[in-house]
C-alpha cells in the first residue's frame, strides 16, 4: 500500500499542482483586495458575537462554527505535521508554510463564502453545505441540463472527502497519539486507539450541535495550554530565536546541509514539504472547513466567509510557527546519534539491489531501549540526480531470552552503499519529535504537556472530520447510512494503531494522499464559481462600509 501511495503522491503533489494552488490563493487575495485585512478586523468582531442574531438560519454560532473548523485544522498537523515538514524539508519549509497560511486566508474565505451561498437550508436548524452542494446546485441553477453533471461532480468530491476524513482526519491523528503514548508511558498503541475511538464515539453520536459545543470549550483551552508551554521553551532559548528566523528565510531559497539526523534539504524539498504540511494543517483550498461553517447561524454568506479567513492565520501563522521554532531552537531536528554501531559494521547485499545491516545486540544508550523502538542509520548511496543520503530503518525487538536486538530493513541501491558514520539515531516521528524538543528544555515537559495536547488536538480533529464525512455520506446516500459510517470511522481509529505505519515517510504518504485528492476535486470548483463569491463580497463590504450593517444592540436583536 505504501508503494502505491508514493506513486499517487508523486502525481497529487507534483510541483505544478502546488503552483496552481498557490496561484489560486494569490488570485483570490488580489481579487478580494486583500481580504486578510477584513478577516483580522471585521472577522474578529463577528466571531465574538457582535453580529449574531438568533432568528437567522443555522445550528451553531459564528464562534462555534469557527471552533468546530479549528478543531479539525488545529490538530496533529500543528504538532506532528510541522515536525515532519522540518525533519524532511528543513527549516525552509516553515517559510513556505507562512506563504500558504497567508494566501490560504483568501482561499478559505472564498470556499466558505461559496458554501454559504449554496448551502441547503431546507431544515433551517440543520443546514448542509460544502463544495458538493456548490457544484450540484450551482450547475443546476445555470441550466437544468447541467444538474446531472453537477450531481456527478459532487459525488466525486464526496469520495475524496471520505478518503481525506479517514486518512488525514482520522488515522494520521490516531497513529500519532498512540505512538507518543507508547514512547512515554509504554501503553500499547492498540490500547490508545481503542480509548480514543470510544471517546470520539461519545461525541460523534450527538451530531454537529454536540461537536460545536465540545469544540467551543475545548479549542481555546487546548491552544492556550500548548502555546504557554511553547512560550516557556522559547523564553529559555530566546537568544536563538532571531537566528532561527533568519535560517528559515535563508533555507527557503538555498540548500540546507545535512547534519545529525537531518539528511539535508534543497529549496525544492523545503517548498514541497512546507506547502504540503501547511495545506494539510490549515486545509485551505481543500473544501473541508466549509462543511462546518455551513452550519453557522447567519443570513449573510460573506460574513461567515470572513470569519473563516481567521483559520489559516491561527492555525499556520501562529500555532505552526510556534511549533517550528520550538523544534529548531532546541536542535532536535538535526540531533546527534544516541548510540553507535559495533566497530567494523558494513552493509551487505541481502538480495540483488537490496542492502541491509546484520542484526546486532542493542548497544548502550543513555535512555535505554524498549521493544518496538524505531531507529535508523544514515546511508550514502552515492546516487546522482537524487538524494544521496537515505535512512536505513531498524526495529528493536526482544528475543525469547529477553535480550534486545536491532533488526534492519533493506535499502535499494544499484551500487554498494556505505554508512555515512557509525551513529544510530532514534526515529522520533511526528508529534514525538516535538515532544522531545520540549523535554530537552525541561525533562518531563514534553511527556506531559505534548501528550495532553496531542490527545486533545487529535480528539478534536477526529470528531470534526467525522462530521465532514457524515455530510459527504448524506449527500451521496442519505441520512440512513450515517450510522454505519460512524461505526466504520471509529474502527479506522483502531486500525491506525494496529502497527501498519512505522516511519514519518509512511505517515506523510498517507496524510498527503488524503489532502491531495481533495485539492484536485475542490480547486476547480473554486475557479468555476469564484466570481460569485467575489461579487457577494464586494456587495457585503459596500453595505458594511456604508453603515447599513451595524453590530447587534442587545441580545437577539439587530440594529440597522
């Protein structure tokens, strides 16, 4: 499966695709006259309830809609995804995350505004919305003969929605939780998956009202808790912060040399992993968040679109940046080896074109070893036209006598590869790498703070993405299939913790596939209907600037 995902991601995340998504964000930024400004000013006032009105159609408030969407976006992408971006793409990946965060505010505004314009309010207290409704109702409105086409495209979008819900919104989250909990507390990954699935099910059965209520209470607490811990780490390394910010910008446009656990990065890899992880984290252009925002209580579509513009700012420009700085200033991204190979170790050919190391007794390590620890050594394949340095993974296993050994996988190379050095690096994947950064400043800080944050972030993301998937199921087959979907969705939480992923590359392939298929489906819809969002926006701003829409004076009433 991983080999198939690699091939699919080569297409989904081709540089041309990234440039199209980036160009789309730039176009909507310029087309709207920098809607980012409205999001950070007017959007904040709407979010705090200044324009709420109980008589408007919808199920939840503007704040609850933003919280529900943020609970899906502020997840393990902010903790584990950023760690993957830095460990694979280098510091320069953070710069491209900033770029995506900024233009993503315009993308998010446009797709949510469209969802609000075309949402289904047949039941005003339980509205349905998203790109599937935009394309199906939009094409039918233009011509009845296009209705079947719109329905078909909507179905395609829903298929990609379900893929993304199961992969990035579910399994990526669950795996990170289980891996981190096993690393620090020795809890079997499967046990964590079962607990997380049960907790998620208790919220999922309550629908969007319960999701919105839980998210409205949970999101502010979990973000504040996480940022307080990060502030402590950055205060401890305050003198290194300016240098790291400079390194981020410089590495975005120049190669980053290999050092320690980092295999080196080019401008291309920084761009690729920065764009990919930012889009995975804030979901801009993906078409997922509009499903949550479509439940907002309002009769002004643009108003909720402006609120949605706050998401990438909070998610990427604030939370992701803080995580990246913690990883960089502590040096865990290019950390030194924690153990060494026996003298004279060399790669041997296990099969034609496949090389490995002989199994060894686990060498001395300050923190000790546990069975199932993942490790790697750095191998120089001497490959021309591609990455010469690669990781050869290993797994710590316990023999029948209880002795711990390291057994190695294989690496493909037509020429005999050689070890770069004799260092053995422990493979800290995703959120675990971020936790180690916290621990390096205050032992135990990562163990407790990041573990708690990971559980909260993952839980909030899983329940929100379940709702997204539900809306896809409703569009495709109706309400009667929602129950079966919920059961299958919770089982996927357990499946992700059953040992099918081992490395950060495996995790990146899975979550990247889920995000990529949705971008392929949603971005063309944004281009086709974008003019309608911009027309509505200009009309809304005109009325707002003319004083025709004043904040609510008194609960449940509107001044005009």
